[in-house]
C-alpha cells in the first residue's frame, strides 16, 4: 500500500533497485567508477593490441605470443608482492602508483620498435593491471561496510562488463581503420583511462595501514588452507574460457551448428551477468553461504558440460536450443562461482593483510586464465566429448572440495565470518 503523499518511483527505478540494490555512495561509488574507466581502457587494448603490434609495430605473431606469455607470468609473480606493499604503505598510494605505471607504459608502446622493448612495456602494463585488481578489492573491503562488500564488488563486476563492451566497440573502429594514427589514438585513449583512474584514486580517503606482526615470508604463503582454496577457485575459474574458447571450438569442430551461435551465447552471458550478478552476490556473504554457492556452482558448471557434450556431430534448431540451454546453465554456475570466490577470499583473509591475501587470489585467477586456452584447445577441440566429461568432473570436484577446505581454513581463524 502506498502511503499518502509519498511519490512512487518509476518502474525502471524499482527494477534497477531490485536488480542492483542501492546505488553506491561516497568512496565506494568512486571505486565503481574507477572500475568502469579502467575496463574501458582494457577493452580497447584487448580488442586491438594484436593487430597494433603485428601491423603497426611490425612484430611477428609468434613474438607477440611469447611476449604476452612473459608478461602474464610477470603479472602472476607480482600480484602478491603488490598486495604486501599495499598493506605496508597504504592501498591508495600503491593503487595510484599501479595505474600511473600502467598509463606511462601504455604511452611507451608508441615508441616500441622491437621485441625486448615490447616485452618491457607489456610486463609493466600486465603487472600494473593485474595487481591493481587485488589492491582495488582489498581497498573496497576497507571502504565498504561488512554487509555491503559483496554487493559493491558485484556492482564493480557489472561495470567491468560494461567497460569491456564499450572498449571493444572502440577497438572495432580502430582495427577497421587499421592505420598508425588510429592505433596511436587507441594508445592515447587507453593511457588517458589509466591516468583518470590514478586521479580518481587520489580523491579516495586515506586508509589506515594495518599493524603487521610478522617477519620472514609473507603470511599468506604459510596459510595452506587459503592457498588450497585459491587453487580450487582457480579450477572453477577455467569456466570463463568455455564461452570465449571452448564453445566456439566445439561448435566449429564437433557440430554442424552455425558459428554465430557462439557470439549469441556471449551476448546472453553478458546480459545475464549485468542483470543478475548483484543479486547472486547476496548468496555468498558468509563463509557458510559462499561454500554452499561454490558447491552449486561446481555442479551447475558440470551439468553445462554434460549438456554441451550431447550436441556432438549434430546441427539444426534443436541443437542450437541445446547449446543455448547449456550456456545458460553455465552462466548461472558462473554467477554463483564469482559470488563464492568473493565470499571465501574475503571472509577467510587476514584483516591485517587484505592486500596480500587479495593479491594471492588475483594471482590464482591469473594462472587459471593463462592456462585456460591450452585446457580448452586440448580437452574440447582435440578430445571432444570425453574432454567435456573431464572438465565437468573437475568443476564438480573443485566445488565439492571447497567445503572441507573452507572448514579447515575456519579452524584457528578468529577473524573468519561464519
């Protein structure tokens, strides 16, 4: 019943409130904006960097691949140390340094003429962007109240998807023009996005650097339960490659379905994430809830693999419907997996080492993303149906194993949120 004299919000505002929750305010809103701007730059770069390096710089494609691999390894190795620095010297200062370094290195691409200068620039950008994710998450856990953390992270993920889409649209223009000035403009816009992020970071309030009562090795490296959880979440992270690599290869090599279906699946996934990620994040606010979400995520991802495997050698409208159904089941599994990953990594981290722990989580994600193309090409393109079965068992096993791993982590862990 409407209270007399109270204005009823329009339907679209009520729908947005139901899907996304209250709009972020204060410093958390700035973090959401930083996420959007940074991912616009990433989307623009990812959509055009290969052609820029091969056609404008003149590097052979194999050298681009090797350089990207080296940069990826550097990013994995740097994520946790960057978190340690953030814990010691402050999240805001380290995040500012990372975005600034990424911007400067992106400008440096304009002067690259050979392999090793490319590797240097690629390593700096990769380290800056990969490490900034963990530090930004740690900063969010400080700025947001306990009951707002996952919702804020989910809103950031929605903005990341929007930013990638906008950046990819810009990269389409760049690669269509395929000229040196167009590629230089791409570098300028990308660097400007990172500089803008650095400036926005300076507008955030300073956060207190937590007291450190440790010497020697980083504490997260001695936290075996957390390392196990990070590894299990990394196994689930491989699901991201299903839509971008696995399903396109499956459709092209093992079905007679039209290849545009893989693009339609990506659109379906993006729309569902944008609409539902915030709501699904509410299912993993505590360790117990996150563990339950992880079990369901693993089983749903396994079910999607089984559904997709049934389309081998087939085509027609029915197969298209089955492919879309399998992708939809995968998307619900992905939504739960993301929420579970946040819930476990945050509730089980040390409150005096947020950056370090989130850096380790970011490193786990980076490793998974690095090996995913090889996993998908081997299991799906080469093995076919048995590959889907192996992948499904891995997803289900990882999701189920997170339950005993989380219980192990909670023992002797007074800060864990149960």
